[in-house]
């Protein structure tokens, strides 16, 4: 077996396949070339699961798998489409005197290669959370979040292509939001002086929380926008301070093997929301703003104050996971990359036993990866399916993958897919 390598070297260039598909899709749908192409990556979270909405710490890195948005101005963009919320009910938004007999010109038209669908929505739709659903809701949510924040969002046409796997826990939704946000900001002349990069993840998160209705934390959007090549992003989810921690796998002769378990990963499920609600309830019972404020050496006393075992397990996971993130960062800063393996494995055990968010496919993949020689392995993402990452010697990746594949066959699971990954950079204009 020879695994595909998703490396931190040359990015998908102007001539890269995903960029080319987005560009060609725009040209074919709208009859003119796009004004440009913008890309944002999926991410793997090295460690720090369900800590972000608890104001804790996370350590993701960006993948080279990206969502690309080819975009250009709308064919007819009236002033209402260009303006903020105050303009949404004006004559231009409704079609205006220039086209009294026709329908209102949509503010934004978007085509998705993956779904094969084209959607169009107006300023009024964008200003009403939930009016656009499905994948289009993430696009409309970005428009809504920008307009709510007072930015003039240009009416636009977009074509979207992506190689970020859907439902695998690699943040395909955040990649879409970040790519659309970057494109619309550039098209609207909203530069870093007006919308600094460190403020953009919160807008993308607001799009997903407030418009699409997904109660995610800020990690995914931060990784998709703020990551650097060759580094993991150490993010304090309360202050939003970041530190780019060197994660030079190649120099250490290592790789991160990513296993797509093929078990569907759905954040919108009630289980994710239930875990978040349990954490917020526990913080209230403990009298702290968030579980991040429970120190690891104060954990036994905190657990004694909680009323039931499920709540105690949820708290124990979050507090110990924050501690594991910090220990991982300490090891990486000192160049001791292999030594993070046991922390990854302990994180998985905590997710399985305390947070109860794993499924048989991911547990089998972790166990098999360790048996095949991985230094550590864990599920990555929100849980209930998705991907597993394993820290392996670069020349052992094929062997570890074969061990996981054999274990899947023994359990009667559909064959998993694999790739090895090195850290890449965040959202950018690429053409």
C-alpha cells in the first residue's frame, strides 16, 4: 500500500485541481471568468477535544485539503445588496423601478460542485437566520454575520469546489465559511485594517452558530483562518490568543496518519448539543465561568461537588484534556515530538470513557494503529464518527494503515481510507 501524502509543501496552485474546478465551474455557470479564487483548509485537531466551548485550549493544524471559492461581482448589484442591514427593505432590494415586472435580483448566487446545486438568496434572506438551509446556510450565514457586524457585503456570484471530506470530522463547514468570508472581504475591499485576521474566526463561528444553528466552538474557524505551515495552532479559546508551535514532522522522521473511518460524523446531532449543555450546567454548579477554570489539581474536590456520575465524567474529560494540551505544547516546544504519543492515546481513552463520544469504528482504528506501531492515536473532531489520527514513523505509515485495514475487515466494517498529513497554512487568496 502506498498512501497519498497530504504534505505541507506546495499548495494547490492556480493550476491545482480544486482551484481549476472552481474556476471552470464559475466560467461555465456565469459565462465570465471569476475575479479571483480564495481557499481555506480543513483541519485536524492534534489534541484538545470539546475544550473550545469550555473556554479551554486546543491544538489543531491545517490540512492541504481545501475548499476553493471562485467569486466575482453579481451581474446586477443594486445598492441594497451592497449595503448593510438598513438597506434590506429598500426599493433596490425588491427589484427597483428598473425592473418592475421581474423578480428581485438575488444578492448572492452560489453553485456547489459537490452537490451540483445552484442557490440564490437575497439580502432579506441573508438577514433572516435559517431562511437558507443545507450547505447554502453556511454561505448565507457568512453574509449575515458580516452584515450584522456592519460590514458592506458585495453582491456576488460564487462557484465552490472542495476536496475536504464531508462528515469526516475535518471541518468541511469551517473551510467553506472561511473561504467565503475571505472572498467576500476581498471583493468588498474589507482589508485587514478594517477586519483583522484575528477577528475573522469569530464572524465565521457566528455564521455557524447563529445562522446555520450549529453550536460549535471557535476552534475550527480559527484553524482554517489562522494556521501556519509547519506549525500547530495553540489557541486559548477564551482570550483568542494564539501561539504557532513548531510541528516539524518531516525533520523528526514522523508523519500523522489520518484514518477516515467512514463512520458518518454529524455535529448537528443532539449528542453534541447535549455534551455542551452538560458542561455549561456543571460550570454553573461549580460556580466557575467555564470548566477551563477548574485546575487539574483541584479536580477531585470539584468532582465531589457534582450530583451524578455522568456529569463528573464530562468534567473530568474537559479538565484533563486541557492539561494534556498544555503538556503536548511543552513537549513540542522542546522538540520531543515522539513523546506526545501517550498524551494522544490518553485523550482518546478520555473521549471514549468519560465524554462517551466514540463509536466502534474509531475505537477499532485506534487500537489497531497502536498495535501496528503508532506512538499514539486518537479520534479527532466532535465525535460519533469521523477520523482518527495516529503519530507514526514516516516509513511505517503503510504498515500501520495495513494493520487498521485488516482490523476493519475482521470486524466487518467498510474499508477505511488513509492519508498522511503535514501542517499547512490557513485561508488565502490564491488567484
